[in-house]
């Protein structure tokens, strides 16, 4: 697995008002994090607008990148982001290559059983289809016999698989699921006509719709909204409590609202904190 070590530098941190020396922490960092002076995230930086790269192709950029950076500031430490393909991101966490995973992770019973989780957004799912929706794709039944592109390892991929199995059990053609390593690749399949639709979170599909103006439209799907989480190893209670406290501080201070407004996604997400849990 290829990995790029990406250090969030002083310029990005100054955008959140972080002074040199990482002083004035609003929340106390756990002892081990404070000792090493940095909070390390594993992320998938090919998932804009949440996690992506700036135009220079090497500087992490996105709404979730801003949150990661702000969490480090709130704990009084630097933020480091290591870039992984989504399909390998939990293996990296399990082997201690990072403290946290933040990569548009949906909250699932399986993840809650295995990892410590902190909620931060609640997001819907949908389809990106050709403008005018000529194939009339509005339900899972409509996807029977169609090709659907999805992010490999994502919750949306799992939902499509489950619905395809259900269609087959009813004697209908399966959904041809095209699982790809990045949302960029999934969008390219749709753009090139190799898929009839792309399934994704509303934050993602609205972003790609804006990149190909007047070519595509979104379609809401009958999928319950999902909560996005920061994940960490299950037994690290100190880190989970610190991240929850830091996330609460970002909401109380208005920093989280500023981040979603900056990226134009305030109408696509509901914010979560201890007083306003998403689940």
C-alpha cells in the first residue's frame, strides 16, 4: 500500500489562528498526544469536498481537513494527516500508524463494536445521474440491471449490495455494482458513460455535480441519513473523551458552522455534539 506522509504546515494552521508553539489549548490533550506534540489522522485525500487536495496537488484541503486541523489546535498540538486509500484505512489504524481515522466514515453497528467513535455530521445519501434522469432512476428497484459506481468499502456500497441481493431474491436482475478505490474514479466512470449512476453521500455527489455543470442531477434515495464519525482504537478512552470535548468546543465556538459555510455544505449536513447527538 502506497502512503504519503502529509504534514499540515504552519500556513494552514494559521488560518485557524494557531500561534507558534501550539499554545492556549481549549481542551487538554491526552498525555501521550501531548508528549509527542501531534495528532495523527489517517484519511483518504481523494474524497473532496470533505477530504481532498488543493490545486497544487500536495496540500490537504477540504471541510474535514479543516476540522482535523481545528481539532489539533483545540488540543494544543500539531495535526498530521497520512493519506491512504479508503479500503486500507482501518488496517492502518489497527496497526498504530495513526491516532484517528477521519474519512467520511459512516457510523455502523460493526464499526461501533470494533472502534471508539465520535459523531460530527449527519448526511443523506443519493444518486448522481445524467441531467433529466432519462433512465428514471428513483428507487432501488429502478437500479435493477443497471450499472452503479460506488466507493469501495463505503456504507453506500454495502447498501447497494444488500438491495441487489434483495432484487435477485425477488427474481429480478441484479444491480451491477462497480466498486472503485476513490469517488473521483466513480465519477469518471459516470462521466464516461461506463455507469448509469453514481451512489454517494449528498456532500460528495453535489460537489461532483457542480464540477460538470448542466450534465448531471442528484436523486434522493430511500436510505436513512447516516452519521459521520471520527474513529479510534476501542480502548483509548482518554483520546475519545478528548476528541468529543474538542468537537463540542468547535460547535460551541461556532468554528464548525464557519467550516461548513466556507465549503458551501451547510444545507447538506446536520451538526452533532454531546448536547445535540445525531443518533
